[in-house]
C-alpha cells in the first residue's frame, strides 16, 4: 500500500517518521499489509511542500493519504479532489500527539478504516471508526470485497445491502467461485443467482454469463443476446439490481498483427467482452506469444488496463491442451497454429470464449478458479 504522509509541525513530523518506520516493520514481519511503501513530507519550515500541489500529486500516485495534524486541514486539502468511493484513496488524519487516528474518506473500499487501525497500533493511538457497520459489528460487504480483490460494478447497491443487515435483515449471496469459511451473520448462500442480493462473478449483465455457462456445459458458446426471454413475454416487475462483485478470474489471450495500435486492441477486447458478457474488470492478465512481447500497442493496452502481460514461446503454446481453432497462416508466421486461444489456456484455465477476430486482432477468454474466503485475516 502506497501511503503519502505530510506533517505540519516538528512534533508531527517526528510522529510521521515513527509511523513510517513502524509500517515498514509490519511489512518485514508480514503483519497487517506486507506491501507498505510510505513517503513523508514536510508541510512546514525549510523544505516545506505546497499543500495544494502535494495533495494533487498524492491523490493520483498513492493508495492512501495520511495527514499528521488537524482533521480540518485534511478536509480542506482533499475537498477539490473527492469524486467517487470506488476510486478515491483512503484518507486518515492523526493528531500530532498521536492520540487519535481518524479515517476521513474511503473507510471500506479504500481501506481507510484498516489503515487507521494499523497506524493506531503502530503508534499507540486510538482509532476513531464511525462507519455504521463497524460500530455495530455488522459484516461490511465492501470491506470484504476489497480484501478479496473484487471490483464493485455498482457501488450504489452497497448501501441497500448494508441497510438491510443493519436493520436485522438477511441477504443472499451467489458466487461463481468457491468461498471457504462460515458465512457472516445475516448472509445466506444462494444457489440461484437470480434470487441473490449479492452476485460474485466475472460476468457483467443481466444474463450474467448465461452464454458462457452454456459453453462450459455443452462446449458451444451462444451469444449473450440469445439467452434472453422471447419478445412479447411479459415478466414481473424487476427486482432491485443485485450488488455485483467482479472476480478477477479471466485471462485474455490476444494475438495481433505487427504494429497493431492500442486502440485497435482495445476495440477488439471490448467487443469480445460484450459478446461473452464478461466484465472488463474481471480480466486479470493478458497473454500472448513471446514474439509479441515488445509490441508497443499491446503493452500500452495492458498499461491502460493495469494488467500484466504473460508471454509464451511457440513451443510452450503448442503443448497447451485443449480444443483450439487452427490456422495454417498463423503457424507459418509464428510457429504455432493458434495464439489467442492457446495463450488464454496456458495458465491452466478453461476456454469460455473462443477466438474473435476484429481489425487485425484476435481475442479469446479462459476462466481460472479463484478461491475466496469469509475468514478474517
């Protein structure tokens, strides 16, 4: 976790440095978060950072901002940048005496509550947690999603789930992935996604992977549009949309002609996602043949989506098991009969969407199993 810290007095700066050392010790011992990366800046005296410029940079470059000083300073500094609970970084304020650590923004999805608690343990402060689920000891679905590495497709639905649990009601959860551990109080596991209040899945729309589930059963992919009800069938009033948590379990196998631009790859990628009904945020990595490892368009596409690019040799791809669409032209060009499907399968997943060719780019999707857990860390 990248934490940018700023202090406004000598005493506060000493506390900030002590906090940074303590968090680094946590990383070395494997406690709390094993990936702390903390920078400390002066908001006073010689070498003083301009607060407005510091905040703007830290907002974009960090996972969390830690202000050592008055909470009001932090509130005024971040106010112009606050946009969305799904994207805003965690913001925590701690007084210069190290008495209280207060999460101010992104308590659950951004991890501010956990950061405040970790900082409090590190320096002997009291964490001041005000979110209702934490105060009441009720399961916070957005905190669980963040810990599990799940993206939230429709954050507005979090409020509905939390409100029901806070009122003593129950919610149902459906998952395409196995979840170990005892479900939290008030949470029931559903076998039918259509009746679930929370859906954990890589699939995006109302059909939520119906075409792909058919492919897993029959081996034939049916376009998502063909899984809906016949025209003219009158249904009941739609239930509220479930909270959709996206599992990063999809590998995108990509082939492209030499010099393909990022825009062409992106266009083919989104076309494939739409046809497969896959949420783009479910894609955990792209995969291709090693001769494409330095294709700037492909690298730019991966950077823009913040996903790694795995590459395999022609020999490695030729040994991948599974049914693929062979091409003599591809074999003559790169030494293996298929790139996108074999690359998608190379990580051990199951092919769920076969080759789509568009604009000199080919895309295929496989799904790997991600094991989730209700257990606390």
